[in-house]
C-alpha cells in the first residue's frame, strides 16, 4: 500500500510527466495515467480559493501506482505529474471557458463543448464535486502558458510512445487509465459498476480487445460495464484509430474499491485491486497478441 503523499508545492513543474519504460519492450501496449498528478504549483494554490485537500478530489488518486506494474510486462507507462484541476490533458488543447478569463478568447478556442459548459475544460473552472476553483478571473496568457508548457509536451511524449510501439510491433493498444466516484449512476439509483471500459461506442478499439479485457475482469469477480457511464474522453477519441493499427481504450476503476473518498487514504482493498490489475496486465501482455493473431480475429 503506498504511503500517503504530501501535497507537493513547486514554483515550476519540471518535468511535467514521468515515463516508466520497460527493460525490454515486448508487448504492443502503452499505458497512460493523465489524471493522477499530485504536484500542485505554488502559484496555483495562491490563485485558488480552495484548500489543497479539496483540489485533490479531482485527482484519479493513485491510478499511476495501481498500474505501475506495466513496465514489468514489457509496456511503457506515462503519467502526468501535474493535477487535473490545474490542467486537463484529456481534453482538446483549447477547450476554454470564457467565464474564467479577463479577456476574450482567441478564435481557435472551443468554448461550446459539453465539457466546457460543465466547467471541466482544459483549464477547469470546478473540481469534480462542482465547487468553483477560483474567485476571480484568470489571465488568458497564464492559461495559454499552461497549455504550451504542460499539455503539448505531454501529448508529444504520448504520441511518441504510440508511434514507437507501432513501428516496433505494427500495432498499438493504448490503455488510458482513470478512476471514478463510487456514488450511484445519475438518474438510475443503481450503484456504479466496479470497472467501466470505454471504446467510444466501438469506434476507438477493436471489439475483440474490449471483450478480452471484460472477460479478464469478469473472471476476477468484478462487475464490468462497457461505455456506461463513461465511453472515453479526448485521449481515447483522438488516438484510437483501429483501421491504422492504433486501438485506444479507456478504463475507469471505481474508487470505492481502494480509496476512502473523504480522506483520500487508500483502504484495505488497494492491495487486492493492485494484484488483480497486475493479473490482467499480464494476460494482456502474454495472451492478447496471440488472440489478435488468430485467423478468425481478422475475419
């Protein structure tokens, strides 16, 4: 079980991401954790009206730790070190909320997306429980600096891993890893599943891969949904191009499996989930390529 991380306060975010590479790159899989960053810049904390603990409720807490086994199975893992509340790389680069800024947005900004309207654009207006982050407007230049200094370097690195994997193996599977609140699904009153696999309703990933992962978690006793309530975000949609040999799949883990969502401390379930994820990563690395190479898989 990981030690409780302290909130890191730095003037600069350098480096802004971490790449854990395997000793031997033996499988056509790339793992990504874009929302588990825990480095909070000092100037961001000064701008925000929220305390650090409240800001942390937007994190996909410890997802980078839960999937840290990936390099042991021949796959790289890229993790953002900056927090989602500061900058969200699972968005278009310029999904910006005009109400956040003290000057008009540039023409190239997307100010009308569902995510922007909901307060969760590239520079978020709220944390995940709906609380406003700021009590005064931001300068547009500061927001663009975040995008230039963090967003673009992260995506260049992620694209580089995807391209290197495809060059080496002829194909790539990107597994984009997240966590979700344990509260009930909106409007249904039903508890959220343990795991949600998102393939953008069949457009970002081969159904054989989705089915393989669903069975692997089913075998371990987890309740798995596909595309309900999360079908995948920008990363899944942007990179997933099965026709070109790049499959992208989002996976959401229910925080109730491993986390006290009030204190943000890990629970006794953390180690079991971590072990089960390693079981599935091993199956992905060793069994999935054989499944994909079967003649019937190409039909």
